[in-house]
C-alpha cells in the first residue's frame, strides 16, 4: 500500500475514534452519590453529589465549599472563580474524590445551582 493511502486511512480511523469518544462523553453520565457513601475506595474517581451549601470560604482564586445532604457533609474545592454559587443554595457538583489531611474532599470540575 502507498504511504498516502495508509495516512488517509489513519486519519479516517482517528476521526471516527474521536467522534465515538465525543458521543460517549455526552451520553454517559455520573450517577449521583450520597455523601455518606463516598469512601476511600472511590478515591481519584469522578463523583456527582448534590446538597445544601453550608459555607463558602475564599482563598484567592480557590473556594472551599461545605456541602451537606441528608447523609453527611463534605468539602468541595473549586480552583477558579468561573462557578458562581451562594451559601444557602442547593448545588450539584461533578468532580474527583480526593483526600487532604485525612479528610475526603471533592475537587470540582463543574458546580451549578439547582432548583428543588
């Protein structure tokens, strides 16, 4: 086979693969977790939680948000100011479960206010 033919086939296969990944990324959603069910087995995995914003602390461009549902409480770390949430509202958070100073926390990838 000619090099140009192989190159064309490679680009087509790569484009199809990227298209499949985009479709799967839009179709697959995280299942919402109760805060009490989050444990060290889920470390470094993506999780989704929803709860009441108890407190917000701001340290420069970092926010630490305490979120509570009816099963427990957890800290959510937001590393930029592109998400706007207020104390007392209900928020849905998608992020990675991590541990800091022996406590579980969620490093937020997205956070949004939801209506009940």
